[in-house]
C-alpha cells in the first residue's frame, strides 16, 4: 500500500445548465503530493454532498493522506495507532 501525504488541493464546482432539475452540477478535486509536486490524484464527478464533505475535510483536517491502493483519503498514516479512513470506508 502506498500512502501519500497531501500538500495542497484544487477544488472546482461546475454547475449544469440553468434550470436543470436532473443535476445541480458536479465537483472535481485535485490532490497534490506534499513531497512530489508532480504526483496528482483526481476525484471527479462528485455530487454536491460528497464535494461539500471532502472540501470541509481538506480545509479542517491535517495531515491528510491519500491511500493509492484503496483510492481514498485518510486522516492519519495507516501505520499509526489512530489511523482511520474517512467517509464511506469508515464502516468497512
């Protein structure tokens, strides 16, 4: 398992056409490694709730890690005592 410390991120919300009832838009978050600036990890096609939750997590938690094998964020390095995945993976 490769775990990457996240240094910064870019978040973008793309609204769907005005008056569309099917979708209100989609979110995209790009995560950048803290040590290797060329390492980028993409979270795309996020619904409004997922986008809002992930953005709040990135703004308030530190440090944040990306688990490349599992494809999800972590609030602590998995080799530490208090390691836990975030989001839906918590119950698994």
